[in-house]
């Protein structure tokens, strides 16, 4: 029975713990910088052990890792370097959900010559969207373009931003402010965030999409020189981008991100009525013909055991739990850096956690 340590007892850490505990064969220990938070999650599940120490202390985290096979970081991205370094010292496989480019760079360097696997960026975007993108790429003889579009959205927005808080506000602001990796003419290119607005229709609903950082993972590096154009954009309801640009550029919150986070917390209500959309489109050659292949998923909130979880909680937790399942089953390499594009889409969907992404396409 695999013993898994979950670091972070917030919304996603709680969901991961419930999701793993719902499957036979997983034993979960949870810890947090606030021991009371870990205890609260463990109190919901008789099979889960809470580690009472302070997970922000490397020595105490080291004790929490004793007897574990893998650690999943659901902590703030700023804590991931310390968690990854401790995992390397203790010989545990390491998985995280970060979108932060610099943190991922640190994890990549740590993975060099490692005897265990380091798997960063295992959520939705980065995460599931990358392995689903490779699923589309493999259907072509050659690929001209691949577009990745992902949105975490409220069911019924009622403000001018047409948005409610559904996940980390700091992470939201972070992805709105930093440059984005893309492929242009097969070359790795950095493009500004909040650019490239496009309109799109998914399942009969109108949305807009625009560039944001972090969601593409390592795909651009893996396919540089192989795909003419590859980019990632965030999906929102129409009108959102214009107001975000007003805040970030006209009111200069680009230079004061912490203040913008505070304003969002104070003024934008959170919601548990949400969903996540993943939409991928590829164009290229198949048997001498120029063809298009598409893929989409919609993940709604749902119950796991006796508790209800939101769409962003379910989709994020399923991403990392599915990759963990594939890793521990020996279907991917057991050491060094593991990229999402190294994880088989088919193996992921056959895992105990692929069902959370449903089946809304023929691919």
C-alpha cells in the first residue's frame, strides 16, 4: 500500500487527501504549516493520519516524510523549493501543482541525477492540459499549430468582471502579470500576458481567451523546432480582459500585485458553484491531408465520499493524483525530471482518477 504525504491542508490539499483515500491501496498522511488545518482534514477521514508538526520547518517536514514513498505539495508555491529539497534528501518521489516558472526551474535542477522522480506542474494548467495536448499531437504526421485553452469559471457571475474567486488569488494575479512562453515559427518566444484576445465558442457558450503565464508547462521546450505555433490562453467570460487591463495597466497595479490581491479578496466574492473547461485544437498533416483535431473537457463540482468539492478542486486534484497513480504503477520513469508530456494520456485516463475528467470527446 503506497504511503503518500500531502503537504498543505488548504482546499486542494484537502481534495487530494479525500480523492486518494477514496481509492483502495492508498494510505495518506497530511501535514501543514498550521497543524490545526491538517488535523481538521484528518478528522473527516478515519484512514488519514495528521502529522502534528510544522511543515514549514525542514527538520519537522523531514520527520513527516518518514515511511512515505511520495510527497505531493499542495502548499503555496513559495514553499515548494524547501519541500522538494527535503524530498530529495529523504528519497521520496515529489509532485507539485505550481505554475511558477522559477520554482519549476529549481525543481528541474534538483531532479538532475536524482534517484527518485520529480514531477512538477501536475494540476490542470500546467498539468492535464499538456498530456492531453500531446494526445492531440500524436494524431498527426506533422503539426502546424496547437492551441491550449483553459478556464476556471463561476457558473453564474454577477459582477462586471464576470468572475468569482475559485482558487488562489495570488496565483491568479501572478499569471496575469508575467510573460508567457509560446512557439512562433517553431522558436521559443516570450509574449506579454493579457494579449492576443480571441473569441471562442465552446458547447454553445461564448467566451474570450487571452495569454497568461505558466499554463503551458514545458511543452514549448519539448516541441521547439517541431511545431510552428503553440500557445496557451486563459478562458474567461467576454468583457473580463478589458477590466483587468484597466486595473493592471491604467491603475498601475502591475507594480503593486499584493495590493491587487487584497482588493480582489475584499471585493470579489468567492464561489463554490464553478466549473473548469479544457479546450485544445490541433492543425496539421494526416496522410497528406491538412486536418483539424479538437478536444474538450468540462469538469463540474462533485461529491467524493461524503464531501462536495468544486470543479477547480476536483480537476486540480485529479491531475496530480492521476499522475501519481501512473508513476507508482511503473508506467513512467522512476527517477529524474518527469514532464507532463512524458505521461501517457491513455494511462492517465485508465488510472483510478481519470474518470474525474469524464468523456466528452471521441479522442
